[in-house]
């Protein structure tokens, strides 16, 4: 078990906290501040306990020097001031004497935010990836700025970067923050210790992105519902005609292998909402076999009813990936119906593994109707694959 705030004394200490402030920005304005809000419990706890708080986060990707102007964390510092009602010291650097002396002069309960950690990926116009490739000098340097490291950035927990694994490996004490602790608790309940029947719903464009999840969940779930573009590779494996639908030819035999191994556990759609091209206009509903000129862009109404009937008795549901091209108004019905069906389950543990499905649920106003909506798409996907998350593994054990 990893250390948490229960196992660490933070009062008077300089605490480096890796948070996830990777917010969407439009013309320098934050369009969704959920990630900033999600970090508040940890920040508030630390300031109340009298720690000197130093926050680190990445913001988007930095591929060239010119990206830096648009991807500064300065707007996040402002947002944080607004949410907390107190001053945040923003240091527009990721290293150097100005940063070091600003940290030294922090008083108990004060908060400092350093500039976007991914600025370290470009030095003097050259791609060096010191942050994203976990450069050992950088991890050591950042670790030298504090006494304790707290990882509260779930969204990057599946990456070994200097600002998580690098710092954690070079500092005397480390623990998980509240957000990461809660994510792990929920994912563990849903995926590792599910109450049965456990139904997983997997969708999205590609089989190749979700193979690991199917593989891991075949052992744990009672039923795996597969929708979205990836379903057509499975149909192909059953020798159905799939028209112009998405298909990963090199994954057809693997899909067949899974279908054989699953022994009826894998549930596929029984009809499709199709169009002649990849466009948002009135659908044609077909059965499992599609004519040559159509492509499946969503599950059809009979599949919706079938999936609902399977979900009805589930005690645990884990959902990752849309049932169709939900960005198209005419092809979002499957995703919406599944989302609503899960949201309306009573007395079940319901989990969304981030990404598009989480966005859909929040957009529909179902945010509070799920037991847990993960804040980290990639990280929760890797957890669902049964992989260890390096950002968590690097934290000290109790
Ligand atoms: P993923 O990132 O793997 O969860 O995939 C999400 C994407 O899959 C979304 O952008 C959907 O538009 C796309 N998608 C879902 N179903 C289909 C489909 N039947 N055909 C093409 N794209 C699809």
C-alpha cells in the first residue's frame, strides 16, 4: 500500500505537489476548470497543516519554442487565486535562482506554482524532452527544492516523467494526494474487486487501443459489451459482411480468438445505424450484415435494448469508449442511451474510465449519477488493462 497523508507529517515542510492542471485554454482563457478544482482538497489540506506548497504541472505538449508563449501556466495561477481567494506566487521558470529563492522565502501555508513542466522538453529551440523522458538530472534538481513529494496528478500517472517518477525517486518522503488516492480506491473497487454481475462496456474506434482492456476484463467481468467502430472487426471475425465500416484487418484473427475464448461473455450489437459515407445525415438501420455501400456509425435501436437488458442486473459496470460516432448528432443515440442506462442503475457501482465517455456523461448532466468518473483517460485505461502505473509505483510504500 502506498503512503497517503495519514502516514506523513507535512507541517512546516516544503511540499512539492504534482497536480494535473492540463486544462483546455482558448485565447489564454481556461474553458473548463474542473482539473483545477479537483486539486483543491490536497492544496487546502496542505496549507491548513502549515506546509509550504510548491505546485508542478504540465500543460499540453511543448514541441517547439513557439509553443511556450501559448502554454504558460500563468492563467491557471490566476484561476487558482480566484478559487482559493488567496495569493499564488507564480514563477515563470522551471529552474534557476529566481525559482529557488522564491521557494526559500515561502512561509507556512503559502502556495507557489512553477511554470509548465514541459517547457523542459525544449531547451534553446532543441527538443530534449528532459521532462517527458524523465531526465535524471531534472528529477534530482526538482526533488532538491523540497522535503516531501505528493503525487496528485492521476492524468499522468501512467507516464514516467521527471515531474512525477523523477522527483519521487530522488526525495526523502513521498505520498499520494487525495485525488490519486480516490481514483485508485474507485478503480480497485470497480475492476479488481467488483461485486458480480460485473458488466464492462467497451467502445471507441479501434480494437488495437482496447485489446489490453478486453484481455484483462475477460477474466474479471461476467459480460463484456463491445460497441463502436471496433465491433465491426469482431463481426468480420464472425464472417458477417460489414460494408464500408471500420475494420482492422490485422486484428480479425485476434478478435476471433477472443470470441472463442470468451465463451459467450462478449456481447456484440445486433443492429447498426449506418450511412453511405462518414457524414452526419439520416441513418439507415440495418441488421448484423451490412450491404457493401454502407458503413456502421452507431449501434441500432435493438442493440440499445439488448445492452440495456444486460446492464439492468449489473452490480458493477465499467464503461470506456463511445458506442458510435457520438460527435455526429445522428449517431450519438447509442452512446447517450448506454450512458443514461448506466446512470439510472440503482445500488450498482458504476465507473467511467475517462476520455470520451466521461465527457459524454458530464455533458448530459449525469456527472453525479455515476459512482466514479475517472479524471484520467489514459491512466484509467492502463489500470483497466491491469498495468501498474509508474507515477503511483514510484511513491513510497507504507
Ligand atoms: P476512442 O478514442 O478509441 O475511445 O474512440 C473514440 C472515437 O471513436 C470517437 O471519436 C468516435 O467518433 C469513434 N467511433 C466510434 N464508433 C465509430 C464507428 N462506428 N465508426 C467510426 N468511428 C467511430
